[in-house]
C-alpha cells in the first residue's frame, strides 16, 4: 500500500498518523480497517479533560482480538487532519499501548486517500 507522506505504516501493519484532537492535543492515531469501533484510551480522555461520558453497554472486541471491558463512550470528539475536521464518538478503554485507534470511516470523512 502507498499512502501520503503524513500517513505511514508502522511495524504492526497498522497505519499511523499524527492528528489534533479537540483542537488541543496532538496524538498519534492508528487506522485499522478491521476495527469495529473508534477507541480512545482513558489517559487521553483525562488529558483532554473530558468529563461528560455515556455509559457503555458492555464488552467490545479490540484490535488484538481479546475481549476487554469498555469503560464508557466519549461523544463529540473532533480530530483535525490536514485542515479538515471530523467528529465521532469513541469507546474508552484503560489501555496504555495507544491513545487513539480509529476505524477507516473517520479517515474517509477526512478524505485521506490510500492507493
């Protein structure tokens, strides 16, 4: 696969790029075409100062195929990438391995092209 120079493939075959979240915080995000949902870490939620959360109904499958208990859902998250914005909601997990894991729908909204 070939991508613009702002989107790169990391060693785990997931795409990764720097995005700005809620016009406040820059974070590397992973793009996973097989992800069931957009995922944010609890640490990122705290960094952003987000306190208004929806209760999650239960478990969700995460990228490493393990079942894990979702904590809550954050809504109205905005990411900025190459002068474009996209709003989405994300399921929150208490993971230290990543801050933000996005399914391809968000990147399609931002018109990020893959070849």
